[in-house]
C-alpha cells in the first residue's frame, strides 16, 4: 500500500456552475448516489446560500448520503456559514467549506481589504463554522497567485482556529506543475502546524494543466484532490476525476498513491452525468471518450490482435466498460432484460425498470436485435424519474420540400385532460411541432441548444436528442430517444418543459423550507 489521497468531488457545485450543466433536485440526488458508489471521499453538494434550490439540494443530499462526507461551500460570511450549517444538520459526516481570496489582485480590486483584514476574517469565520461542524475546510481563493509568505501565515492561523483542511486552489488555471509542486512543498515546510490538517488542491484547466498540476501536488505531499466528473466546471473546467483516478491506478509504480475510487464505476458515472446535463464528452477524451479504446490504424490493430498490451495501457473493463454476449430481441422477457442491465452495472428502481422495459419492447418490435448501446441509452436516463406533467399521446406531421410543414401534436396532462394543437412552419417538422407544444402549454421558450446523436450505426439507429430551453434566464435540459428523429425531438422538448415545471414547483417548496429553517 502506498500513500493515500482523498478525492473531493465538486461536480454538483463547481461543475454545475458551468454554462448548460444545471441539474434539478432529483438529478443531483441520483448523481450524488452514483458518486457514493464510485467511492469519492467527499461530495461538495452545493453552495447553500446561493438559492433556495441550492439549499434544498445540499439538505437533501446531506440526508441521503450515509457513507461519505457531504460539504457545502460558504463564503467567509456568517450568513453563508449559517445557511451551510443548517443545510448540513442531518448529514452523518458534514463539512463546511469556507473561502476568501488571498491574492493581491483579488484583495485590492474585489475585496478592497488588506492582508491583515483578510486574515482576521478567515480566522473568525473558521471559528464560527466550528460551531456547526467539526470538519472545516478553508480555501485561499487564487492561492497560486498569492504571496507565499501571506499564505503560510493565513494557513497557520486558520489551522490554529480549527480548520481541518486547507485548500490551495489554482483558481484561474495559471500555475505549472513544477511551480505548484514547489508551492505545496513550501507550505509543508513553512506552516508549523500543517500536520494537523489535510492539504487540498483544486485546479482549473484554463491552460490544460489541471490534472497534471493536481498529480504534481499529490507527489509533493497534498492529501486531497478536488475534481469533477468529465472535468466539467467554470470556463475550461476542473481537473477530471476519471483521469486522476486512472493515472494513480495505471502508474502505481510512479505515484505510489492509492485512492478509494472504484474504477469500474467510472464509465457509468461519466455516462450518467452526460445524460443528465446533455453535454457529451469529446470522442478523444481520455478514459471515457468513445474513441479511448478504439484502434483504427492497421499497425495498431495487428498489435492488439497479437497482445492487447501493445497499445492498451489499461483495459475497457477497468473503467466498467464491458460488452456481454447475451443478445436481446422482441422475444426476450422482463427477467432477461433485468439480468442484462444488471450485467451492464445498472440497478434501476421498480418504476424506472418498468419504463425502460416498456421502451425496450417498443424498440425490439421494430428491430431484429437490440445492442448494448441501445439498452444503455434507455437505462441511463431511466435512473432519473421526473414527474410528467405532460406526456406525448401522438403526433402527425405533413411535410415536404414543396409545401409548408404542419404538425398536429396531442398531449395528455397529468390530470387526464387531453390537449391538441396544430401549427405550421416553413422551418420543418421539429419547429412546427415545438410551436404546437408551446400553444398547448401556453408559453414560448428560447431553444438554447438542440443536438442529435445516433446511438449506433445504420439508418435504423435510435436517435438521441438533447435540448436546452431558456425561460427567465434559467436553462432546463430535456432528452428524448426514438427510432424516429422527429419523435425523439418532441419527447426531448416535452421532457425539458416537464423539467421546468418540476423545478418551479420544487423552488416554491424550497422557499418555504428555507424560511422555516431560518425562523428556527
């Protein structure tokens, strides 16, 4: 066994701040449960003070997760720490993560404070956070551009005040591996009480160095790495969890550092996140990209056939990517379907399993065989069940290159009422259908993003459609899958609208809960 490093996942906080990566409460909880299965040590569930929705997300995740730590971010302000403390009150292992900027440029232009004022606030707020929890993390925002002597002083002071973790973030992705390594070593050598706290690192990817910098810091003595699934995050993103974990796993000879990540859950975690936020990873993305284990060159293929280790330094199975030999078709029953998805690593709740099986039977009736990719496309989103205010009953499209397209769409409301509308468009069947849906639900939504992906090859492939709609400056994701691309497009749009309605309803409940918590 080598040295051990903790993995602090901030997908649900820093990652979700990335444009177009928002999640609703149900999606956040499902993602948190998967992160727990993945084996992260700490989940940063959100920024409790940011909104009633964030407060409820932190509170719900804190109540749901039982085996690992749950953290909430808080500025070095009493109101932020109060919100974090209240949201974490039911957590089994709570942590408050408070921060203040320490670089000259931030202190001068953003905070308008001196070093002494910042140090005094940091100490005071760490002590204040200790009233709520034992485990307090302190972050020196923009640490990589901060005066080193000041960093040493503020870290020593907050550890004396009770901080159990000090975080050294490269907030703007500015540093280099050797520079960052030197900084971590300097902290170990010049902060006299550093043995009483974990050293954490949080790297951004603006110069493409987030993972490299994180690993360099680990070699220099950092004991916690903060990262996100698929590397999502503000601007160019954060250090990618899967890349850090597989570096440590594949190059044990070099790092001699262990972490608690179950690498066989990496692929499913990546797919779940992509399915939730509707943002696919690039094909050549390390570890989880669709080309990560593909070999097209003749020389590479020859080597792979002779011995896979000639060109594969890790196996697809090591990240949970495996193909099974059990082929399903229209005669396959529910038991075979359930066995299949379990063999692929998915465990669906009863409602989600029933829905996925219904979709599978519809697909199997139209195709001779159903591939693993087809099934995975059905079940990834099936793990998340959002209440359906509107459900598609049917649609009829009349379209051609010499006529104006018309679309008749009929929806069933959760009350049982049936609504139908017919609209026309010069821009094709999808636009006409969306106008009809807008007429039914009584609103217009800006379509922020529309993307189509073929699940498999061939003209009979399922089409996955992801949409993002914008209403009142909030973005809502929707997903649809079907052999008919217009059908998938309509399902995705309805999914986004249902997501919006669900989010608005939970926001109203969140506001009430927050008011009750504050009054108590």
